[in-house]
C-alpha cells in the first residue's frame, strides 16, 4: 500500500537537494540508512487530528468515564494499591478504546507537514540540549486503530455487554507483579461468566458471539499506549505522564476533566 516516495519524484532538482540534505543529516547523526531517511511512504507518514479541540474533548470525557468505572467497582478497591496501579497501567488503553466505541466517538486525521530538512540540520546541535520533539502517530497506525474500532462497532454491544466486558478487561491476572493474581483471576472469570449469561437471551442463535467478542477485544490490547497518548492526549497534557495523571484522577480528583 506504499505510495511512491518523494525521493523518486520526477522533479530531479528537488530530489537532488533532498538527497544532499539527507546525507548531511545522516552523517551528523551517526549513520542511519539514507534510504530510511528519504522514505516518505504511506507507512511512515505522520498524522494529527483534523479537529483536535473537538476530538480531544470527547476523548477526555471518555477517559473520565473510564476512571469513574474503575472508581465505582468495590472489588477493584479491595485490591492492594500496588495491584490497582499495575492494572491501571496495563488496562487503561483497552478500557479507553472500549469507551470510544460505546460513546460512538469518531475522528478524522490529516497529514502533518514534513519538518524542514534544512531546519533539522541547522538546529541539530541545539536539539540535543533541548527537549526531544514530540512523536507523531503514523497514518498506518491510525488506520489500524480505526479498523479495530469499526470491527467493534459491527458487534453492536448492549450496555450490559459493555459493562461485563470492561470488567473482564480490567481484571487481568496475567499482568506481571500482581500480589492478588488469584483473586483477580476469579474476578475475571466472574465477569466473563456474567457476559456469557447476558449473551444467551440476547443472541440465542449466535453461539459463537462470546468467543468472537473476546477475540476482537484482544485487538484492542495490541494498540500501543504511545499511539493513544500522542493522538488524543498529547495536545492537552504536553509532556506529562498520562498514567500518572490518570492515577491522580482516580485517587484524588476523579470527576475533573482534562482541560484542553
């Protein structure tokens, strides 16, 4: 699906200038492949939200509801604080994505302007002493995310299905370092059993729905937290640690929305 790279443009003068600047930058940074530097194909193109104010506000609302879900689970608060934080760190992304699906949050992205190669060269020495540039999501990564969301929308889950599925996601006994892993495993089994019981009267003819829901849920767990943070929250929180902010909201100031 790669589109033709700009380095293969028919404008030879532009290509030559780009090559020279790329080689200069490559030499100053210690020898990355010139082909890698010049490739601007579909997989590498960076994108940003088309309407960041609207989308980030919607994402903030979903995150607040996600935290509220955890806060209102007595079984979650019976766990040791260390286990709560481990589950939070491991599970906030799939829970947030499930919230996007439930709230029917859609978004569009647009290509970010390519940084000036000349600017990179001129500021290379200074950039080492400054904060690193923020990473931008790639078009390919965002398309994978949107594919996962679209697949979930096709399931048309009921509110009870969402609730029990969130419990099955949150109480993940496979997270390393848990002290109460056996208790957490029992909570996950309970949530999965409740989900199965809900499915039987709602979809009696669809015997494979439970397995299909769990399979599609596993795709949410494959979405990198960095992608979600950079796409939906970096414009709001800057360089702050999103997990620390979520923990603060959970234990101290739950209910306050992230300010755009």
